[in-house]
């Protein structure tokens, strides 16, 4: 039991060190933005897929925003992928299509497998451009965003591009404020540090792009995956394509406003991520492919992030067991120093990352909310662990994976 | 004090200490001092002319009075709604630019001129200059910003600290320091010794036009679309790569190590190296040229697509990037450009660019 606890402590320590490495790199290291200065080019044809399943509250906003971008209109086709919507999504998309002839080509999907990956896979029949951009329907791209996301594709090593997600409905309640902080840490620090260090920036499946030839080479969208973006990241990596992160390509999104919706969202992410862990981790670490050594290690650690929650819970239980068994895994001063060191540094690694992100964003006041993040982490740790357990039990219970659409809250017309 | 009171006091104190770190958090949650979405500039598209467009609208009210000054040959001073003092010159006379009692070499007025204007040497212009006709600077002058509706000539040793935009040709003589954004709707010409950061024009010429020299001309590229499709034969090499002189490569090439392209080679796709890239004389590339490290492009090369290096870049004389009909971007933190280089589109040295004499 005590050795098992030691193993968990070592794993947690590795992730703690990783948090600090990324944060310090972001604060003091060289920042890579190699493609962001590409403002003039012979811009290629691009197809923009907008995934929409019952998105009547938001879909008009993204279509209007896309019609206002500064990308050459004759080189840009917007394909709203209306995935079996039962609300007014179809009507709204068709209206926009009529108002902007030749610029919007709707893809109405009335049946087939559920999930975003399956919808995107079906919509590929309308795509014949080398560059494909993907947005969820609740996003609002700015004027220059499309050029910024297309620019990295001039690099023949780039297979995928990811921009920065910025919550729009920040001030709604405590949850949205906590999610705003989490997003800041995740993008401003975590993703950009991985870009700086030439590790594995993650494709997020929205505010994102993929190269058609790379997608074809890896076999297209995986409609068995709950997180097609994570799946895509690893298949591109294994085939020798880079995913790049563009921190300055920012786009507004809507974050969940209720804990129920948030829990469903994070459980889906956890299950999808764990799917990718099961599918790719061993091959990534030990297989013969085109990823570099540092990409193998970082990619493996990235795959493991959602396993850390159940592992931490298990570690707590083990620590209790060890205590009541009367076993002292460490003695005297070493025990005291270890616990003090972890309390002083380890516990705060993620908080340090988020605080650094808020500093980099020049949003100093919101750092005051950091203590409340314990609440968010508490909910996450149990939700992710629950997702993990249900995944383990699925073969016994016969439960099938299904796609839970994230509910929207926008009320403005 | 009873035990009960002492215990309750202890719990209250412990509770207060526990809640203490939450006080700023609760205050922020209630007061919402920083609860706005992060400021993502939705409408700013990164256009190099952003500030010149902004200034043009800011100064639009001056156009009518300026035309009157030109008609009368007079000079008018006044104050703009935001409080800036301005002077309108209806004739080519620089004497009124210095206010009585002020430093003789400093003009702290926003200047708008309706005629051709030649400035004195060594002047400092603390505010913007708006020239409706040709503007010729004096040597050693320092400008905050210039908007020219015709051509703008900056004399030797001048400096621009914010931006300059010309509807006509913008020329900078030797040893000018051009910080910020410099743009022209026709052409920019920079001579050796100039420093720059961001330049944009249909044609950017470094130094006088030169005849093709050392390596001979690259094989011509058609100004067709820059190829992006790399599926057909993307060549990915894990180590260093050498492309033989005169070789023609179909599709794109990616080297995880260093890349050397021999003289006269022709790449019908894009090229990427993760370490130093050396391109010998007379190479032509139909797509883009990307280095995750340093890049050295030899004389007389032709590159159609974007040219990007994550560290230093050197462009030797005779290099041509982009076409007037299909402009492109050349970018790196530090760029050294020899006289004789032509770039169609944008050249952006995030830290500093430097024009060196032709060897």
C-alpha cells in the first residue's frame, strides 16, 4: 500500500513540476508566435465549418461575425453543419444563406450517428479546400481572426492550428468567473508554454483549423471519439504533422452558466480524453512514428491529465489507509519537510499558473477570486473521477458513449 | 471565562482566520470590479494603416480651412477638439512652425500643409504632419508621425518614431531610423544604413535597383497561387537535408534538422527547416520558405510565398519576394537586407531590420 502511495506521489510531483515549468516559461521564457506577423499573403481558399446542434440562441451571431471578417470573400466558404437540430437552427441558417448567396452553403444533417465528429465527417463531402477552419456555434470571431488562423498553414509542417478561447459571459455568476480563470490558465499559460517549448499544443476543435491533406492522411474524423479534437491532435502528431497554438488569435465563446451543464461538459471531456489515452499512449511512448522525444513525453503527460483526478482521490484514500494501519512512510524531519514543501509549493502549482495568466492578461482584480477555485477543482475532481469510473464500468453495464450537447444561455437577439 | 466561551471564541477565531483569504474574493465577487470579458479587439484587423486611417479622420475637419489657406497663401493656427494645437500652412514657409519662445529646432504643433513643403534640417516634430502635397524632410529630422497624400522623402539621418504613410512613394535616404509602421500605397524605397520594423507597400525596394549579379537569375516563377496542397509528396526528413544544385523538387519539403538548398534549385512547393536554413544563389520557391531557426537567402533568389524565420534572417542582394499582383510577408525578429532586394507586400522585423550596402 505504501509503495502504491509513493508511486502516486511521484506522479503528482511530476505534474506539479510540469505546472511550474510551463508557468515560469510563460513568465520569463522566449515566446513563440512565428506566424502572427503574416498579414499579407496570397490567401488560399478556406472552408469554415460551423458545428450547430440546436443552436438557435447563438448561430446567427457567428454567421453575422463571419460575414464581417476581412478575409477575401471570394476565397471563403462558410458551411454551417446543422446536425439534426429540432429548434429554429435550420431556419436561421437558411435565412443567412439567402442573404449572402455564394458565401454560405448549409449542410443540413437529418440522421446518422450523433456527435460533432460524425457531423463533421459527413460535412466533408462539401469540402474541397486545403484549409478547413472549425468553430462551434457559440463563438464570435473577430475581423482579423480567419487570416490569423490560416497563416500557419503556409508552413508545410503544420497540420492543425488552435486559437485562444476567451469567455464572453464572464460576469454572470461565480461559475463563469471561475471558468474564465481556468480558461486563462489553460490557454495563456499552458497552451502557449507548450508552443514555446515545442511540445504538444492541443487542438481544441473550435477556433481551430486542420489541413485537408493531413486529415486525409490520418483517416479523417474519428466519429467514435467523444473529443474529436484530442483524437485529432494525437493522430496528427503520430503522422508527423504539427499542431500550432496562436495565443493572439482570440475568439469569444460562451461558458456554461450552471454547475449541471459544467459537470456534463467536463465529464464528456474526461471520457474523450481517456479514450485517447487508451488508444494512443503506449504507441506514442514506445511506437515507431514521427513524434520527437519531447513530444512523446509531453504528449503522454497531456493524455494523463484527466486520470490525475481519480488518481489523486485514490491517493487520499491510500494516505488514510496508511495512517490507520499505523504505517509511517516517512519519518521525522524528512516527513515534516516533505509535507511542508508540498503544502507550500505543490498545492499551489495550478493556482500559480492561473495567477500568472491573469497577470499576463493585465486583469489583476480577478486574481482575488483564486481561493474560490478550490470549489471548481473540487467539483471537477469528483466529476472527472465519476466519468472515469463509469468508463471502467461501461463494459459491465453495457452503457454506450453518447454525445451531451452543451446547453447555451445567451439571450440577446 | 468559562470553557464554553473560550471554546466558542477559539472556533470563531479559527473560522475568521479561515475566512480571511476569502474576504478579497467575496468583495470581488460582489463588486465585480474585474468581471468584464477579456478585451479582444473584434474590429481591429491588424492593418498597418490603422493609425494613419485614424489620424485622417481625426484631422478631417482641417481639410476645409487648409484649402482656404492654400487659396489665400496664408497660415492659420488653432486648437482641435481634443486640445491639440495645429498650424495650417497655405504656402511653403517653415518659419511659422516654431512658436515664439520655444526651442528653435522643435515644432510642437500638429502641422497640415496644402502645398509642396521642404523642411529645415535637424527639426523635431512632436506632433503629426499631414501633407497634402509632396513632403521633403530635412536631414536629421525627427518625426512622430507623417501622413502624406503624395510622396514623402525623408532625408539622411531622419527618424520616425510612430508611423508614416504615403499615398505616393515613400523614400528614406541613408541612415534613417524607421520605428513602428511605415506604409505606402505605391512604393517604399530604403537606402543602406536604415533601420526598420514594419514596412508595407505593393513594392518595397532596398537601395537602387540592381542588375542580377552573382548567381544569375532564378528560374522564373509564375505569379499563380502559392501552392498549399502538400499531400502529393510531402517529403519529411528527420535530420539534415541537402537539395542538390539545379534540382527540381515537386511538392513540399520539411527538414527536422538543417536545410541547405543548392544554387539554382527549384522547389515547386513550400520549404520548412527546424534548424538553420541556407539558400544558395538563384533558387526559386513557388510556395513559402519557413525556418524555425535562422535563415540565409543567397543572391537573386525568387520566393513567391511567405518567408518566415523565428530568429535572424539575411536577404542578399537581388532577392525577390512576392509579386505586385500577389503580395506576401517576410517576417523574423531580426532581418538584415542587402541593397538590391525587393519585397512585394510586408516586411516585418519584430525587433529590428537593417539595410546593409550591397557588397
